[in-house]
């Protein structure tokens, strides 16, 4: 029962606060006056051609991204070539199996489950 009364009191308080805020909003906008006197910074910023600066920055950003893309593709090609060299070197090493014991070497063929003597 106490929870219900507490929640009701909180909701009623919130409703009163919203009502008071809604009532005072029109007065605040009427009190705000606009000054006709412009400051130095405001007049300075209005003289700057923002659309030209925006166009310049956009075009430079696009050029830089294209150059970055080409650079990354070149790096990718270099890395791919190095990996292919390592693969071929690994394949050559995998095909060469030294006979460390000097005897016959048995290689097991896993696909046919046969042993081959060399």
C-alpha cells in the first residue's frame, strides 16, 4: 500500500513540474531580445566562403583516399608475392626428405593405405 502511495505522489509531483515548465516557456521566449549590434567574430565568420572551403576539403579528402587505396594495393601485391615465394620454398622443402638412417625409407600412401618401399 505504501508503494502505491509513494508512486502516486511521485507521478503527481512530476505532472506539476511539467505543468509549471510548460506554463513558463512562452514567457522565456518573449523575454529574449535580439541585439542588432554584431560582434567582430560574427561579422568575420560571415565573410568566410564556407562553401568553397567545404568543396576544397572534400576534393582533397577524396584524392588522399584514392592515393591511400593505391598505396595499400601496392603493399598487398608485395605481401602476396612474398607469401607465394614462401609457399614455393616450403613445397620444395616438403618434397625433399633426407634419409637420416641410411636404410630403406617407407612412405605410407594415405589414400590407398598401401606402404611403398623405395
